C-alpha cells in the first residue's frame, strides 16, 4: 500500500497505513505430494465440498501463501493438527512422522510468507499514540494535570488491545481533537496571572464541619461527631473562593461506637453539573484519631465532599447524646494550597529561567520576557523537541518551528505567543503523535520509546534517552537493568492498570449496570474494590516474580472489608485492600474467580456460560474459538427462572454447526455458573417472580459440572482449576503472546511463535514467573527489532 496524497496541511500526513510500503507480490508454492496425500487421507472427508465442518473447506485450499485467506486457513490447519484436535480421536490417527512432516512443511511456508510481507529494512512502522498515551505524554512533557483523553475519540481495539498500530488510523476529526487538546494543555501550562497566595488553614470541631451540619453533630470535648451520611466540606475551611492548583487535604478523625471497627469515608470532587469524581475510600480508625490525607487538582469552582459511607438513618437531633449507633468523630480539617514552586514546573519546562514581566494592572497576564528571542527560541524549542520526538533531532528538523516563531514575531506577536504556536505545532506533529520503529539498524531511541511505553505507558525519561544516545541501551545487561528500574518506579502503575484493563477486559466494568432488583447489594465501594483487587493481585505477581499459574488458582488475594464480605470471608476490616490468605472452601483464588472478571463477563441481569467460556479460552488459555456462524442465533435471558441457561444451551447445541465450538466453549463457562452477575457465590439462581416482581434467591439450582473436550470431567470451578493447572505452560504461552502484542503494538506473525515458545521454555525453570516473563519479552528479537 503506497502512501496516499492529499496531506493534512498541519501534519504533512494522510490517514496512515500500518506500513508505508508496497507489500511483496503474492507467491505460490507447489503443494507437496506428501502434504496433499495427508490432507486427502485425514482431512477432506470432514472438510470437503459436501461437509466443510466448522466452515473450513480444505479440498480447495490454495498453495498461494501470499493470499490472506489461504494463509489464514493454512494457519488454522497447522493449529488443529499441532494440538492433536484434528484428525478427531475417533478416527484413525496419522503416523507420527507423517504428521511432523506435514507440520514442518506448513510452518516453513508460513514463515516464508512472513519474511516476504515484512517491510524492507529502513522503512518505518507507524504506531499512533493512544489517547491515554497522548494524555500521559503531554502531562510528562508539560508538567500539568490536564485531562485530555476524554477530548479524543475512542481508539479501536485489535486482539483486545487499543495500541495495535494497524488499527490506529488518523482522521481529520482526530486531528481537530489533537489541536484542541494541545490548546487545553498549553492553557494549563502557561502562567496566566500573579503567583497565587498559598494558604494553610485549619478549623476544629463543629467549626470544621460547617453550617451545613449545624444541629446534626454531637459536640464532644475533642471532636464533633456525625451519625449520618452528612457532608463534610473541607473546602469551606478556605472560604468561598480558591485559586486553581493542587491542594492537600487532611482530616483528623476516628470512628466511635462501631464495635472496634473503622468507619469508611468516601471523598469526591464536584465540578459544576458533572457527575462527582471519586477520589477514594478511606478509613476513620476506631476509637483513637488518625489522619486522612490526600492531594488533588482543583479549579476555582470545584469543591470536595467527604462523608461516611453506608451509615444508617440519622437520629433526631434531640437524641444525639443517647444514640448508640456508629459515628465518625472529626477533630479538625486542614487545607493547604495551591501547592508547588513558583514559577510552576510547567513554566520551567517551556521557558526555563526566563522571567515573567509584572502585570501593569490587576487581571492582566504576565508575559515571558526574552532578552534575545532568536537564541532563546532555538535553545528552548531544541530541548523540547528532543523530549517530544523522543530522540535526537537535527537542525533541519528544528528549523520549521524556529521559522514559525520568527514569522509570528515579525507579524507583531510577542515572544510568548510565538513560542506557544511553535509548541502547539510540535504537539500535533507526526513525530510526536506516532512511535516510529526504524529497522535499518537497531534504533536505540525507538527502543527507548518502545520500552517506556510498554512499562510506563508514557514517554522515556532522561536516563533512557541518554543511554539511547550513547548506543548502549540495546545491550542485554543494560536492558535488564532498565527493565528493573522501570518496574520498580511508581510509573509502572500505568503499565499494571492499562495492561490488566485490556488483557482481562476490565475496561468494560461500567459497560453494564447490575439490575437493582436482582442485585441491590451492588454499590460504588464494591465496584472500586473489585477493580483494585485484580490490579493489586497482578502487581504482586510482578513484584515477587510469582508463577503465572496463580492466574488459574492462588491461596491469596487482595481484599478489604467490603469485598471480603461479598466473598463471605471474615476477619477483614477497613477500606484499604491488603493481601489476605484465602480460607479453604472459599472458591476464590486466581483471576477466574475475582469479582471484576465475573462482572465484565456478565450483563446486568444474567450470566452466560458462552460469554464466560469464550473469555477463558481467549484471554487465559490463548485458544480463541472461531466466530459464530451468521445464523447461530442468540439465547435470551430468562430472569423468571422457567428455564436454566444449561437447558437453553442444550437445545442450541443440537445444531451440528454449533456443537463443534460449544464443546470447547461451554465447559469453563458452566464451571463459572456458581458465580452471579457481580461475582457472588450462588447455589441457586436469583429470579423475579409474582405480580409485584419480587426478588427470590431460591430459583433453579445451579449445575456447574461438565467435561473438557478430551473427556476430563469436573464438578465445579475448584475441580476445573486443578485440570487447568495441568496446562500452566499454555497459560504462560497465552500471557506471553498478550504481552508481546501490548509491548510491540503489532499483530503477531506466524514466525513469532518460535519467539513465544523460546520465552516459555526459558522461564519454565523459574516456574513461569511473571517478572521473568517480562524480562524475556524485552530481550526477545520480536521486541528489540519488531
């Protein structure tokens, strides 16, 4: 595919294809006689003109390995034979040497096709920054807290990930969104007024709670006590107005009359008519004071609300002294801000030590003063361009931005305005918006960017760029040291959150809302704990290099009181999640039985063994089933309990075209039927019945037993886990493939299978440790030279 004409005026770029080169012409390889004979003897009966089971016809399979459809079918043939799935076990098995010879021939042709389609050395693979990467990168470059990703269109997903290059096109609408996002970020970065006065104020007792709680709080000697979900308004401590910036909020509080347990506090930010933004859930410790502290960015009209979560109905004011229910005692509230140095870090990133001209009148902006605009522009734009392009830049690359700034100043624009235009142009340029992987020789700067976006989800820092400039980053030991440094840095949280959200599809957490009648216990605190459990669990595997077998089953997880109560596990108190040893018989352990996964694999009303089964095959075992045929039909949920999902599926599987796939899909899905829409354990289904649509929890009994395609039977999820643990190398292989897709941002080729197999073999001696796996991914040729 040749690059198209009709370039964007701003970017000099059209909608971008994955490779900016013409693919090699398809080549035909004669079908070996032994291979043809193998297919005729073992495959054509089921996959010929009259049958074509599973929609796969082999009697017309072309030997043209340059054609996409033929390559796809040959890959499927290879996989079915290699796994032993085909020929079916009820048929005569082929001789081992015949099978191996056939597989070797197919593999050789597929790898040749990979090499032909691979772009020539020196060409550039373009991978656009995702909207999240754009936001994190701009924040890093400008030292701002700007919320930018919501301004940009959703990124399309390929293979479950939103950073795969061939899917990341660039439209004119997206270009307009980038221009607006760059303006927003620069608005936040530029100094617009005099240095705001930093205030630190504290109020004590009833005065801290504010007028809103007058008559609703009990005044103790050392604190004011709330027995209801009344608002605590920290911003009232500062008064009615405050400046934009970052603030530190501290509350000294404790719980009383709560059986020695903490009281959970919910903190949110309110911005006009928008839905509140959750800051988090915190504990008011029992009986003795503790400090609740957090920082957040606030604009002038934002306000913060803290309140007890899930308190009973408030008592009457006249009975507060006699009330025996739980309460939260607030000693004092302290607010400090705006925080940070002056001029702010954002100013220093853009203008270094250049001074600000004092305003002549109140309300005027403070423009940057440059004694030598030409040399200052060259110095500042050169340093910024290197960071934005993530590599060394040439004078020729810098010159257009210098020319832009100069022309604007000649037209009457001041230095600051001209520099803003140049910075905006950089933030919308192709070399900023796209990660460019040059393959002529090892491009150390491309490697630095690939590593940083893999493990930090943002631009490389100065150490990575310095190593790249020295040409030493690609050395194996240096790479290993840098992986350790990046994983040990707080920014690695970006990798954990983003990878887990995509691999396990946790981005769909809010795609459905559990039916209020069927699941009245679902709330925001539970939802937040669900997601945090999975992220902390993955982080623990990574930190301690634990086996990826823990994905299937583990003897620990991360729980707080709300989630532990949901799981029926006792002895966990408070809002903070911590590592908890799972008691025998809890049915928990591993990722499969975490509430976050169980929620995203259900709709708001019912569960589906089909959806959950496909999820397990695709994301845990790496054996995704074929797409359903167009006439497969759908199974409508029955929340009144007349028919169980198993009964509905039994009828569905009577069709031969459906049975072929469902024999693989349904078993893991049936095993998970003991978990409801929000991940709670159930022995019976919940149903809505009667004229008043009453909730009943004693519907039809859940039947979770099934058998895997190879005949191994199980009764429930606990027994299925034991069977899956016999295939932990396959779990490691699946996760390795997912990490490679995420790390390189490209669709795997057939030839990458050898790389995956090599990685899995290397980490077997370390019991398939997750951290070891990431090291091997980074050291692989697929990552270092994609």
